C-alpha cells in the first residue's frame, strides 16, 4: 500500500470510527438527558454513581476486542490466518465468560455495590435499579465490543460504524419510550441502554456469519493461540475505561464531602460530556489501529510513520474543535441537563466544563501514542502511558488539588494529569523515531 492509499484508508477508518464512537457515547448521554428530565438532580447523581461499572464492562470488552483485533491484523499482514481465528475464538469465549460473571453479580449484589459506590437514601434505590439491569446485559456489551473490533479489522469499518450508530439511536428512542410513556424511570433507562448492544450485534452479524469473513470460530485454534499476548495488547484499551470509572468514583467521593449530591450531579453533567469528547478521540485511535497493525506486520515503515503523523494531526484538530464548542457552550449545555433549574448545579457544572476540557488536546496525543505502541506490539510503552493517565497519577492529584483549591482543584485534576502524561508520551514517540526509519 503506497502513502497516498494509506492516507485515504486512514481518513475512511478514522472518520467512520469517530462517528461510530460518538454514537456509542450517546448511550449514557441519552440516559443523562432523559433521567434529568424525569428525576432531577437525584437521578443524575444515581446515574453518575453507576457509571464506573459501565466503564469496567465496556473496558474489558474493548480489551478483548482490540487485543484480538491487533493480533488478527498483524496476522493478515504476515499472511497468517490461523492466528486470527485463534484470537477471535479466545476473545469471544472470554467475553462471554466475563459477561456472565457480571450478570450474576448484578442480580445478587446490585444494592451492596451501589452502597460501596457511595449511594444513600433515595439515590441508593435509583442506582441499585440501574446497576442491576445494566449488569444483566454485560454479555451483550462485551460481545458487541469484540464483534465491532474484529469486523473493523476485517476491512468493514462502515458496518462497524453502522452497528455503533444503530445501537445508539435505538437507545435514545427506547430511553424516551421506557422512561416517559411507560413510566419505568431508572429501570427503563437501564433497559434501553442494555438493549442497544443487541441491536449492534444484529447489524454486525451478516459480516461475521458470511463466507467472506476473514475470521471464524475455531476451538482448536483458540486453544493454541497465545491468550496472554492478546490480553497484554488489549490492556491499553482497558486502562482508560477503568481509569474513567475510578476517576468518577474518586471524584464522587471527594465531591460528596465538599458539596453533597448537587456537586455529584454537576460532575455527572461534566463526566458525561467528557465521555462523548474522549470517545471521539478514542474512535480516532481505534480507527487507525488496523492500518498500523497491517503495516507493522508487513514491515512497511513508511506507512507506519505516515499514519502516526496523521493520527496526531487529526487528534489535535478534533480536540481543539471540541474544546471550543464545550467552552463557549458551557452554559446552554449545562442547562439541557438541569431540568429543575438548580442555580447551584448550573454554576458548578458550567465552571467545571470550562476547566475540565482544557485537557482534550493532551488526551488526543496520549490516546494516539498508546494505540500506536499497542498496534505495533510494544505493550510496555503503551501500558506505561495508559497507567500513568489512570491509576498512577490522577487519583493522588485529585486528592491533592481538592485539598488545595476545593471544587476548582477537582475540575483541574484532569487537565493537570493529561498534561503531565503528554510530556511522557512525546518523549517515548521521539525515542521511537529511529525504529521508524527505513533500514
């Protein structure tokens, strides 16, 4: 593949996947909007307390899908189909196993889990109801992530995008029906969200069930495939999702101590809009992954350099555009989710949006860098970037800045963390430049 063709393929994969991830992120955003209209600040707080569990489920699905997809695309570049079949088989089986564990946990322990996440009183009942239904649908969420990644890596990004958008649109429609005409409240919101991946799987099924599919379920190949390698390559996709869940849980704890449920509700608005913005940048990096992995498998260093450059440029452009929209539109965006007209919530969330989203340009660079290293089988630098953004830095920084500047410190935690990590990411990319030179 020449440089021009690689650029065109990058534009197609990246744009389709960014649009698809925008659709997926609307799962929770639609819940936020309709729940705010039906239940007010308490419903927003309940939803935000449940978000870490959704992040963990989605993150594990992405870990298996992206790790397996990377192995599949590298195998394609090397002309090895059996490794792809093994990766698909293992990803599918492990996703189903983990999904069932989540379902059983949700059925038996939804209320204690909601309590552990900080829910109390009426918020506890709402959050428990949402978690129970959400976790029952965990197998569908995780299988949908696996199928989406493999279909994209098999050269059909358009169908992958259609599945993501189809699931999101169905979620929005069902949210309205279940919450308002049916009067099901938080239960209805969770039911609508859980039904969405089933729609996605149905849209993807004609590809992976057809004879033209480049991957198939093969138990014997799955037993021989290196499971640990797939998991290690997928961890950079898991860590941001886990980090998101951990950050939300930590921020909720800090905010409850500072300002109570209203602060948690305000952070719910900021966090859900953050999910959308970060999902777009994640979609860009996931879109470039199949091209990077195939070029790496074929030892095509010129296209590796070119696609990495395009990824960095696109991520910066997208980040600056979204940052401008979110900063200038902070007041009206917050008002959309403030159905009760709560003045304190409006002031907190609007101020928080302007500070929180300073981080987006840094997020784009860090996400592209982590995906590049994972897609080219350099798991260690990918893990270092992902873990630095998540558990290593952001939690202690959150506690430190909240002690120094209260609520303002909470809002600044995200940009400060991503800004520190981007220095590390750029250093790793600079040191890697010699490996991208043609020998």
